[in-house]
């Protein structure tokens, strides 16, 4: 555990967790889940899809 004590995360390069294409694909899957699951979980998936889509850059 002491190996990480001196790590400066603020200067470390940051990589995206998902590419834009992967995020768009994820939005599609969440929207599909919303359509297939009529429970509150499906509704939550749709809201998550909408939130994520708003954060994505415009498709090229």
C-alpha cells in the first residue's frame, strides 16, 4: 500500500474509459434496455442513456 503513497494523480495522463464510439454503442444498449424492461430499472436505463448522450461530442 505504501507504494502508492507518493503517486501524484493530478499530473498523470488521463485516458478515457470509453471511446466516443463505445459510449454511443452503450447509449444504444441502454435505450434498448429501456424499451424491453418496463420496470423502474428500464426507466432508469433510459435516463442514464439520455444523460450520457448529452455528454458525448457530436458524431462525425
